[in-house]
C-alpha cells in the first residue's frame, strides 16, 4: 500500500498560493515586456511554468511492500529499506524548523537527526537502521500506516524527537 502527502498541506498551502501568484505576476511581466525578444519571452515563460509545475507536484510518499519499505520526496529523493535492515520504527513528534531547518527534504540519513521527508504535520514515523541511518517521514493520517506496520509484525515505539 502507498501513502502520499503533498508538500503543501496545512498552512503551507498559503505559501504555495503566494508563490503561484508571484509566478503568475512574473509570467505576465515577461510577456508584456517590449524590450525582450519573442525567444526570450518563450524561454522565460517556459522556465517559470516548469518551475511552478515542479513545485506543484512535490510530495512525500511511503510504500510498504513484502520485504521492504520504500519512501521518498517526489521528485527529488527516494530510497528502499530492506526490512531486515530496519532496527526500530518510532512514532515521533518533531519541530521541523528547529531540528531540520525547514520542511520538505532536509538533512542527511547519517546525521544525528537523520533525513526529513515532509515536516507538515509535525508527527510522523522515524525508521532507524542497524547502521545508524535515520529517516523521518510525516503524514497527517498515521493510524492507517501504523496499522499496516503492526499487521506486518512491527512493534512501534513512541518517541519524541526532542528526546533523541
């Protein structure tokens, strides 16, 4: 089963709306500027549209399959964890700006805090491997994911990211 959550959930949607208005304004200014050539207008317009589309489709995802867990932050990052490598799965509460410096794709799997996929809302799952890699992924509907993990034989530990 696969779970997905847009990067623009919750309060972040207003940031996306603001960026969309800004991109639309720049696009209009690009097209009404008489000093630029038609080629400049087309290339500039296409760059703005492609950047907006890139931002629009960003989302974190988690897929639990037989023998492995796949996760990522589309379209920038994805990885597969074989289940025998997973040491611990914890339900965590994080403060993304304080601990990772923001939301989205932040950090490194081998750092003390690990890598963050998402960040909105501030509750999620932390997967730790035997070689000390940490992956934190956040979802608004954790109960269905927890139920699926427990059905596959995992026991989840409750942990706060501030304590780790």
